[in-house]
C-alpha cells in the first residue's frame, strides 16, 4: 500500500485509485512512503524494501533495474522515482481510464449490456443451480 506497511486497502486509505483524475493519482503516488531508512537524498536506498521501487518492477519492466541502481547509489531520489512511477502508471492505465469515463457517462448503455448478459446466461445459471440442488438431495425448486 501507499503507507509502505500494509497491503493496499481502500478502507485504510492507502490505495492508488487508477480511475481517478490524473492529479489525484499523482498526489497519491507522491505521498507514498518509501525506504524509511533513507533520510536524505544523498543516502543510498534499498529498492528491495521500497514499495515505489517494487511497483516499478511492474510498470517499468524494461528499466526497473536501472531505476533500482539509481536508488541504491543515490544517483536518483525518491521524488524522482515517484514522479517516474506516476508517469508510467498514467500511461499504463490511460486507455482503461478513458474507457471508464466513457462508460460512466453512459449508465443506460452499461445497464443494457448487463441485462443482455444476464438474460443470455440465465438458462445456464438455472441448469447449474438445478444440478447443485440435485447433487445435494434438495430436489427441484
């Protein structure tokens, strides 16, 4: 999570809301706790315990080792690493965020898609439920 201690949890408020506005995502990333033993910009970091560096393994697969080296050698600071993570995450989720906004603006379309899907799957669901009742000895319902 963004607190550097717990897993990401909405109830703890330590998440990165990937569908939020860009400034919200940047703010959430910039507030992340990194290596607590790295007190100054010139102190070497420990990327293996830094949650920002760990996320770079996912969002920067081609150069995360260089990013980690920058942290270990104090060539880069935590602020630099967070800014880069924000850019990478915004790029990674960009299309999904656009599609989310499109669908959010068309709630009737979403409801229709869900209705059609439910109707298409209803016979299969009824068959599965009947099979479960039979196997449990509950008879037909």
